[in-house]
C-alpha cells in the first residue's frame, strides 16, 4: 500500500455515487496518453485515472477524461485539450499555454483547473486555475505550491 491509498479509497467511495463516472483506464492507455503529452502525470492524478475512473467524478463531477475510450477528435479530454492548447502557432503571439500544465477539471464558464508535475525546479506540483472563454485572453488566477 502506498501513501495515497487511503485517499484513493475515500475518493473511490465518493465517486461511486457519480452518475458520470467512467471506467478507469488501463496502464497501457495511461502510458500512451503520457507519451502523447511528452511527460508523466503526477502519480496521484495517474492513480485517480487508473483506479477510480477516467473522469466524471470530483468537484461537480467535472474531472475530464484523460483520453477517449473510443477514437474521436478528443477535444473533450484532458489530453486533447492540452495538445490543442499547447500546439505551436496559437492564436495569440504574446501568450502561449504553459508547457506541462494539463487542464483536468472543467469548472464551467471558461474556468479550468490544471495540474503540473514540473519537478525540474525541485518543488511540489503546481495547481493552476485558468479563467477565460478564449485561451488567447486567459488569466492565471491562482497558483499554489
């Protein structure tokens, strides 16, 4: 049992009541998604996707699916959103989506919670809350360490 297991068990118990809970993804799907992202997800976020569900739970049942179970354009998934937002040549030459910041929770009204496992500076993962209906005008409204 790892240090996160008690927390994961509590989340599984609460998530079981969600009408939108998706089946967990396989480790192979997680690995494929991380290869597309170009980096590994934070271990706790990865465990949520592989042991609780592929989205549809959490605050307002709004945790995005990491990746589609069936092939699609993927724009409603964390992976699809990240790849779209982080693509070179965005709509605003003065602003670009932060590398390694994965949108994973849709709060509605253009607000998205994100997660980064940027440990290159030796600090804890950063949590972002980004607000904008158009990412070219997005504002990072909170950053926690």
